[in-house]
């Protein structure tokens, strides 16, 4: 194919004007220089100027030029498919999908992977965002094939592009999920009780900063509400919590906590075997598991191992010592001068099932021994164990501490049958050991003692043998004068049962191991290179080839480095025609001694079940040549890097092995199922990892002390040979605003970093945007950051950062946007809505409803969700309308309350502020004048009320000048109507006793004596202006009501109104004997 044809197939094209401008600049520079050149060069320049310049492939990929014969222009139907695909890749996902309805040709273009693959590469530049300078068309074509971890089981480029963009948009919006955390401040009876909060923060119950967390989110369609367990390695305590309630459980808080610490017992001694190198000490080790509990190891000489089950309130110390039995190959192991350097705990049933309970707990010690313990009885295996029973022991590197232990949490019998790596151990000299087989524990015989259990553990350990990665073997220091007594590159080990050693060899081997166990760290530092107990290790158990990444953090003065060791197995071709030992078969059956005819046992039985066409398990007779190839991960342009934290993608589809991937050959044996799957069309059976969208990549990340985050593809291209080291460039380099990255977690969709200042942000690993997608927690104040600096500068073991984000946990399902981060002793949980991806869920509505009904983060049984997501959208629109109506009513009520309280609408809605102030001033002046008149009248008159209980009459009698005759008439009629007694027309002596026999009940604190009644009568005029106005309004209403009655009633019943003097006399005479009797009644 011609170079121009290759250019037409690429994507990254520049504009035509851009290429022309570069050519013009090139000609202008030549033209300027031609004036000082020779005449011959001027002629050459003149000829070049009239020559059409050749197109540079690095600047412009293709150019569309109108035809000279067609004067009407170029129709879009006449474009070639490559050009149309390039044009369509610029469209948004929804528009690109609708282009399939234009014509049959457009339908074919849109429904094929290239159009979506090019659009995906344009929207997610990934590593291209870091590249600078022009690239050739061939390089651009290769870079279009993005490497990433897919989001769904049966993924296509179309589903990945649309699903990823929608999920990132949902994460950026930050709307709470349908089944998110309820707001604690809203009661259940409130109108807003159905609202949820996307983020909640609560206390963990621990006193020291949280360093470890683990959660269970459910598997596959059985999604449940998450449960978390969190612990502080400094304190040694753990607690569990439910983010839906924001409360912690009582488990773990009352457990044993009087642990020993190396900094307390050996103050001033250097950790990690440095300094004098007499002892090995480090901070205590912790590992937590939500379904099974926690394990805690003391990192000081004489350290102990403590285990607490999840169903117990108090834990127990596990046995760590062993008595010598050289005849059985058991060395003497004591904890004198020995510390616990690493621990591991099972977090899923997969490991317990494939090992029949042997690998429940693992502990590595400073003497180079690895011990396995059981968690107890479990339904996944038939063996019976006591909690904390020692099940297996190995001596990997005598005298060299085991610094890290990693086990495949997704181990299966099929992986083990294929001979894949499932357990890895790392020591202080950088040596890597791995297991490909499971240990076999013999059946118990009767009652066993503690010594018998220990012997069985060593016997179980000899059933398998840890293999060493030869590329990591320890390197001896140069000793030109042979001053060392031992070889620095040699180390003894306890051999397995396959070596078939005799008794004398076992005894000699055990004694040699005991000798090396007693060596202090300074011995190995003197004869070997590479002592570092702070290395980190990450393992990819699910790749096509298992990869082990060793990270030198650069904290001890050595430069930081990231190296990958990949296990490459090459099948050996066997010539069965020339085999050395041919199989001998019997010619005829012979008679068995037990009777009957015996069949030939040497013949291989025919398999009862044919091999699957997608099975990756090789035949038993197939032999492989195993070699480890080395790769170096580049740190970019950074210098003097110090790595603080590491992480690897733990998504569901990132951990799948090739044989378990449902997309490769549509294997039916995979247990993985995704409700967000894009069904494949006819003929789209994928048989290789290179054809899978994303190429089955898996990302790993490291955080630095300068606030940077680097991401690599751990499954990048391998080294071509054993002795060759290739370089892997970062996928993305993120420069955060945190002074130091303290924690990292990542899924197939996004990366979350936590800083030591409390800043927590989510980023896109494929660089669709250079800014963070969302800030999950803002940084703390300046005062808090000063405390952080004080903690960093304090003495060793004294300062603690209570503001750093020390641990992050994310849901392994990347389509569910939830997780948790620890901020000191606090926990912050988020759960965002991901309903934007409903359009790409499975077409089976039954499967969708089952997933929603099983505790999904995005749905529930009370929400109708359709396959297109319109049900949730309609419900959301209705809820928004109801909320808008509520807000409108609340605003109207608030406006009415303010207008009634302050009179803001008395002059109309369009009244200005100056008019309102003038009106308020006028009302204030009138109120001041009326108050002055009332105070003057109160001082001049002391008129009592005819009835002590009638406050209205007291006010009227005290201010007769302010009321006209009609108001006095209304007052009298109101009193007569309420009391049914003529208080001023009859003297008290004429009132009969039965007329006053109505019982009167007084409330507490209301009954007054005669003296108090006189006092209240004299002080009745001290009421406020507001009460007088209310009384005036009430009297006017009463006057209008009694006027209608007055026209129909007989006037003889209502005598004329008396004068003020007679009214005063009647008031004074109303305080006689009859009145007192009425009060008694």
C-alpha cells in the first residue's frame, strides 16, 4: 500500500491551512536567505518556488480537493468509506448512533467497529496527550487502538464509548443514587423523607488514623449494600460499619489492644534492619477482611501474631514457634529476636475452596519463614480446623525477612490445573518466590497434640515447593580478596517431597537452615546487594502471562524504580515418533488373582467429555519452557522520585484470566455476567486478546511524594528475549494539588487519589479531560495543614496525620459509582447515580429487574426501570416537577409572611424603597402621638372596670374620650350578650342568689384576690398599642353584629345608655357583697 493510502486510513489529520502555512514559512525563510547567497542558489530557489511542494505525511493525513471536471462540487455520497468514517468520528455518541438511519451505506459504516474505535480514540487520547511532535501515519494508526479495561462483559467499541462517556458525565454531576444514603436530619414523616444524600461522613470509633479498609459489595447479580471494616495499624484495633445508617458496630472495639511496638521497646534504633543491623524492627502489620476478621502482627523482636474472627468479640494469639525434629527435616524455630514482617488474610471464598482451608491466614517472619493458618470451619470445604490452627510452614529464605505476601483472591481450580501462579512472596533482598500448586494436607489420625499439629504443618509444606524467579536472585557483593566465609549468592532451603532426600540429607539440611536463621541483618547487608525492606509488590494473576511488579520506593537513598517480571511459557514441540521410552502395552489380557479378567492399565482411557473449543487448558503431555522476561516502567521526566503508595485495578473484568473471559470465544464456563452488556452481532466471535476492545489491559498506579500520580498498563508489550529489558511508558501522568499522595485506588472507569492534606479527587485514566472529574473531599484549612507539617517533622512514632486520606476502597463493578475514603479517624462514603447507563443494559428485562431488586445501587423494586432508562427518567421528571411546586409554594408563603409582618405590599408591588420608608416614617409618627395621648389619659383617670374579668371594659372606661357613642354602645351590647346580666342597670342588692349559682372554675395561677383585682384595674391602661388596635377591630365587628339584633329585639329590654357619672357609680357599687359571692361560686 502506498504511503498516501495509509494516510487516508488514519485519524489524526491536521487542517489544510495548517500544512500550507508551514510550507509558506519554509519558503519565506529561504527567500530571506537568498539575497545573501550566490546567483546559482537564487536560480535554484526560483525554480523551487514554482514547483509544487510535496505533502508532508506528518502534518496532514489526507486532503479533499474538488475535481476539475465537476463544477457542481463533491457530493457526500461520493466520499470513500475512509473519509466518511473519519468525518463521522467527530460526532457525539448519540448523533453517531442516529446516523445509521440516514441510508444503508451509513448504517453499514456506523454498525462496524472502525467508526466507533476511531471516535473512541479521538475522545480518549490516553498516552497521546503526553506525546509531543508530529507522528507518521503508521504510528497514528497504531495509537488508535487504545488499551484499557472494559466496563462490560460482552463489550464492543460502541458500548464502551457510549457507556464510558455517560458514566464519566454522571460522576461529574454527582447526583445521589436511588438507593443512596438517607439524610439523617430528615424524619421519616417529613415530606422530604425520600431524598437521599450522595455523600456521608461519620466517625469510625478508633483513636488512631485508619490505615486499612476492606468492603464487600456483592458479586455479579447478587449486589448487596456494602459493609466495611477498617483498622488502625498503629493502635491494633478494628471496627466495622454500615454506611447506610452511618453507625459503627460494637465488634472489634473491645478487643485486646496491649500490643508491643518496636519504637517503644527499642527507642532510637533504626527500623527495617538498618543502622547497626543487629535486630529487625518495623511498624506492626495489619490486614483486615470484612467476612473473616483481622490479623495483626508485632514488628518487634519476640513479636506475636494475633487473630480475631468476625464472629467473635475477643481474639487469640497464634503459635509461631516450632520444636526441632531434624529426622523429619524440621528446624528449630523460636521467636527470640524474630519479628512479624508481613501478614495476609483471605477476603473471598475462592482461596479457601481451592486450598481446602489451608490458606486462611499467612504470616511472614524476619527469619525467612512463611506460615499458614486456618480460619476455622467453613462450608466451602469439608475439613475441620480449629481457629488459628497452623496448616503449613515453609523456609523460603533463612535469615532474610519476608516483606510481602500476595495471593490471588480469584483463584480457581481451572487456573491451578493450567499451572498458573496464584501466590507470591517477596523478601528483603528483592527475591520473588511463587507457587503454582496447592499444598496437600494429610488426613488427621485420631486425637492430635500441639506438637503433632506442628509436624503436620511442616509435612504439608513439603508437599509443594516455592519456585524462585531467577532474574531476582540475590547478588553477592564484590569480594576480590575472599574475606567472606560464605557465598553471598547462596541460600539453603527445606526441600520438598519430590527431591526424595534420605534421613541424613534431611538432618544436614535442617541444621544448615538453623545456622542461617540465626544470622542478623548486618550479615546479609555485608555480603549481598539490594537490602530494602520497604519495597512494594503488585501481581497481575489474570493476564495472558502472569506479571510481578517490584517497586523500589527510593526512600533509603537508592533511586526509585519500577520493574516488571513476566512469566512467559513457550510450548515445546515433542516428536512422539522418536520418543526415548515408548509405551509398552500388553498384547492380551491376563487373569487377575482376585478373579475375572484384568484390563490393561497402561492404556489411557478415552475422555468422557470432549475438550471445549475455547478451553485454554493444555494437554497433560504438553511441556513448556518457562522463562521470566524483564521490563522497566519509565517514570517520565521526573527526577529524585520517592514513591509513597501503589495500587492496581481490582475491577471485575481486570481480574479475569484469558480462560475465564466470556468475550474470548464466548466461553460458557465463565461465571462473570454483566447487566450492561452489548450483544454481539453475527460473525463477531473474538478469539484473541488483541481483538477485545481495550486489549484486556489492566492499569497500575503509583503516587509520589511530590503529589504526582503515574499510571501504566501492567499488561503492556513484553521484552523480546530474556536478556533484553524493554521500557514501558506511562499511560498518564497526573499532577495533583496535594503536596503528597497518601493513597490511590482505581477501577476500569476512574482513578481516585488521596492526599496528605485531605484532598480526594477522581480522574479519568484515558485523559478525556485534564482536570479532575470530581472532587470527593476538599482539602483541609491552613491550620490543619500546619498540623500536618508538624506531624511530618516530629520525632519517629510521635506525629500522626489525622487529616490525610490514608485508605480508599472502590466498588469492583466500575458501573456503580460508590466507594469510601478514610480521613484520619473519620470515614467518608459516596454513592452517585449511574442511571445514565441504563440504555446499554441487557435486553432481558427479567435480568434487569432481578438486578435492580437485589440491592443494586441504581434501582429498587419500587422503581420501574425500562431497558431504555425512560422509566427512571419519567420518575425523575415528575419528582423534579413536584419539588419545583413545593419551592414555589414555599416562596409564596414566605412572601406573604414578610408582607404581612412588615407591610411591604401596602403601597403595591411596584412601590419603591423610598416610598416604603416614607410610609413607615408616617406610621411611626402617628403611633408615637397616640401613645403620648394614652399615657396622658392614664395619669389623669383611675376608673375601674365594672367587672374585674373584663379587660376590654377596663380599657374603655379608662379612655372614654377616644371612643365615640357608637363604640360605647357596641361595648355595652357585647358585655350584655356575653354575661347575660345587666351589670349597670340593677344594683347588686337586687340580684338573687340563684342567678349567681353558675359554677366558675379558675385555672392555676389565674384566680385573684380582691387586692389583686384592684391592682389590675388600676394597671389596665398600660396595654400596648397593638392590643388596643386589636380591641378596636373586635369591637367594630361586635357592633355590626349587635346592630342587626337591635332592630328585631324589643327596646324595653335595653335601657338607654347612662352618663359617665352613673356608670362610674355603678362600677364602684359593683364591688359589694354580691360580687364577692360570685367569686366564691
